[in-house]
C-alpha cells in the first residue's frame, strides 16, 4: 500500500491552466502504475490519465487528450497532472490512485484496478 496526498486544485476560469500534484509515501513508489481520476457532483468516478511505473507509457481519456499531461518523478515519489485549456466540464474532485503493477494493463480505466487512493482535490472551472 502507498499513502497518497493530492494538491494544486482551485478555482480558475475557462482557458486557464492548473498543475495537480500527488505526493506518495513508501519506498516502492516506482513499482506502481499511477493514474488520475475525477468525480463530478452526482456522477461516477472516471479515468482521466494514467502512467506506467517508469513513465514510458501513458493513457488519456478522450476528452482531455491534447490538453492534459500526466508525468511522474520517481526520485520525488510524485505524479503530476498538467491541465491546460480548462473547460467548465473539467470541474470535479480529482483523485490520485496507485495500481499494484508496473504497467497500466488493459483495464486501466476501471477504478477497481487501483488499490490506493488520495483524498482528492477540488478543481472548479468557471465559464
């Protein structure tokens, strides 16, 4: 297991940018694929972006492709989500999650594939 703490959320205007950070505790951070999910009010949690343990493989939900970038720094036990050209529909609580494998795998978009979660950080985009 790994402990995860997100930060960087806030209230921005449409078109603005935000960078979310997820700090992980534990010595085996580089053994986990990581992902960002989000959950808007009244909706199910959805996959946003994922990254393999070494950072060589990434995956994105279609609506964020070209606008969001996931990255990680294994030396700092951190994963990031750079969000550009934000839209009102990006408003949600964003969660960092760790997967108990090196690779994202086929079902990387399913929340049940991840064993550790952060508490979430709110992102609100006003139009």
